């Protein structure tokens, strides 16, 4: 359970798709002028990531990995179809995006018109493909963790575009210097938000990924230390006695 909680918050704040790896910046900048459209696109991204990441995990686990086809028989154990990862991942993403587009057009025509070309472009949104590729690269072990990662990555992207949309709506009424108006001030705000999101890193990791090494003191180790110290004292005493003897001989 703790592993799920850590992955959830880490994917939202520390490994945020926008602020950590700068994926999905095209739609992040283009559709963040109004909160309403940002919410619609963000919800679509959450849904697509929540479906495609676990589906692609299944494809990777039982089809693409080296030896993944062993469930078909021992003779297939040496097959490696990892070179098909990009094609199959994109095919899964395009199918889900097409489904989302049909649903949005059917039940919310106004949102469909507001999103315009950016709704079907989710299929080639690098944040969506990045979610599946990061899942594969990090070797996420279970289907549940893959689903958790897809949902949390989508929520992280949703929070990013929602926050910048809310700020851009308010900043219209601010006195922004002429050279920074538009994308200039948006990039500055994005950078500051990224710094803020990265500050959660120490809270979740504790500042170090390595477990502290416990110092164990056993009776045997203590005994060895005492023997060594005794030997050192004896050697020192012998050396002092030899020096005294040589001094007395010289004096005589």
C-alpha cells in the first residue's frame, strides 16, 4: 500500500510530466488560456493515460519483453519483440483517443469545438506516449502499479494545465511588461511552478534513497578490540623498556 501511495504522489509532484520532463508542452501552452477548456483537456488526458498505461503494461509483459511469449510454449522463450514497442503503444493510444473524441463530440459539442485540433492531437501528445515509455523503462512490476502510475501522471498534467490556465486568466488584468506578454510570462511562471513542485522531493524521499547502515557491536567485536588495544599497550611498554635500557647503558 505504501508503494502505491509513494508512486501516486511522486508521479504528480516530483516526476510531473510538465514540470520535470517538459512533455505535452504544446497543448499545455495552447489550451491554457481558459480554465474551462483546460479542465476538459486535462480530464481527457487523465482518461487516456489511465487506460493506455495499464494496457501497454500488459502488452509489454506478455508480448514485447524478451521471453514474454513463453506462455505460448517453451519454443517461444527466445523471442524478443521489443522493437515493436513504439508501434503498439501508439496504436493503443490512438484507439483510446479516437474513443474519447467520439464521446466528447457526442455529449459536449461546445467543449469539442473549444478544444479543436488539440483533442485528436492527444494521440501524438508526447506526455501520453511518455507515460507508457516511462512505465516500461522503470520496469513497473504489477498491473495495479501501472494503473496507479497512469492515473497519477494524468492528474499531474491536469494540475499543471489547470494552474497555468487560472493564472493566465488573472494575469490579463495585470500590468505585464510588453516584452514579456504572452508566452514570455507564461514560461517564467511555468519555471517557478516547476521549482515549487520539485520541492516535494525531500518530503517523499527523505533526502536519500539508500537505507541507513546499522552498526552492530557484538561481544566478539568488542573482544577483538580489547585484544588489539592490549597488544598495542604491550608493544608500547616493551619499546619504552628498551629505550630505558639503552639510555642506562649509554649513561654508564
